[in-house]
């Protein structure tokens, strides 16, 4: 059973007071673990626990942390721990910083909703933060790695008075076998995405690769319960994810850090911008069109893709 301290953390549903962006569209990882039972299985697999009552887990995910321009996948409290789970297709050295800022906002909401003042003498009890990133990209990565906020400090790892540790787990096929075997949904997710990646590496276009992967998964009883009923929705989620992945990888280069980003408006019509080739322009239009169909406005699309709003607005008008 859940302890009294953990019950105290949940009391008052303080996270429900936070501003949410209801237009956020699930990616496949979060879509699969939206069910508390599957999320509890994932937690048990990671922590070697055997919780069976899904009511002991309280989801506190913020749909979109607007001021950070980042989305988190799953955040929940159980047994006195505030867990943040994300999935990434690329390793970002700033993940500990993102996690730190995210936890800070969660704690701010908790303290604001509580009865004790931060200036009082009595210690305010907080859930212990745990940050895990599940990696499923195509680059070579070891099974596990840890990233630290202090790596970003001038003094290097271990310096300073603040720290945030991010645990990165490679869940591609052939990695962390013991972990993925403990959680059926995680194994299914790994197999599905790995199958898409393999078809892409064989030269298939993204949509064809995803269709082939879905057929394979249904045949092998992988995510069959979801794919048979919601094939179109899963296809759309995967297509959007892989389009975004390729777009961001193509557009952002090391020169961005040096301030060499190309200008956006040189008189190009219909949102075409300096520095974007025809292929990138077509991909950007396709992404915007997909997100339009999901009911997202231009501002939300610009935020998710990391593209200047005026560029999105021009393409929006042309569509």
C-alpha cells in the first residue's frame, strides 16, 4: 500500500491548477502508456518493485510546458517519487537542464497549493524526483548512460550546488533485453519502432516503412490490440514523428550555435525561406498540414517544430 507521505503529495490535486495546452497530440510512446496499468508495469520493470494497484499511481503530466517550449511525455507520482519519463530519438545534452526546469515548476505548483509557507520553519516534504529517458533513435548508443546538469557548468561535473541526473536507456531492438522483457508494452513499442527504422535503412519511404512495420506487428501479435482498432491513428502518429525527426535533423546544424542561421524572409513566396532547400520546404509544408488537421494553430506548430512563427504563418496561408 502507498505510504502516508505519498498520500500527502497527492492530496489536493494541485497539478490540476496548472495551465495546460489541450491541443497537444500524443506521440506513440505516451499514447501506449496512457493506461495506468501499463505505466505501472513500466515503473515496476525499472525499479524492481511489484505494485499491482494502479490507483497507487497518480499521473501529473503537464501537457505542454509552454514557457519552456518543450513537451514532456509522462509524469506521475507513486510511493513518494515524482517520476518524469520521456522518449527521445536523439540524445540531447540539455536533457538534465530541461528536467531540472520541469521539476522546478512541478515543485512550485505543489508548494503553492500546500498549507505550509516556503518561509516557514518546518520543512516542506517533497516527492523524490526521478528522470528517465527512453532512447529509440538510429544512432549507435550504449545500453545505459547518465547525463548530469553539472556537466553544463563551467566547473564541470560535480561542481555547483544544484544537480539533476538524467538516466538514458537505449530500448532499440537488442538493447536492455532484461528490462524490456519485464514490461510487455515497452517491448512492443521497441519492436514496432525498430521495425520502422529497419525498413527505412533498407531504403523504404517513411510511410511505406511504417505500413510494413504495422503489418509485421499485427502478424506477430505486437501491439495487435491497438493496431487492429486504431491503425490509422498510430500510422499518423508515427508518420508525424519520423517527419519531425528528419526535418529537425536536416535543418539544425552546428552552425546554429554560431549564429549563422539563415534569414527567413527574402521575398520568397508562400513561406519559402532562405536556407531551406526544396525538399526541406516540402517536408515542412507536410508537417504543418498534418498538424493543421489535428486542430493546432500556427503558434502551437511553430513552437513544436522550433521554427519562427512568421515562417509558419506564411506556409499556413499558402495551405
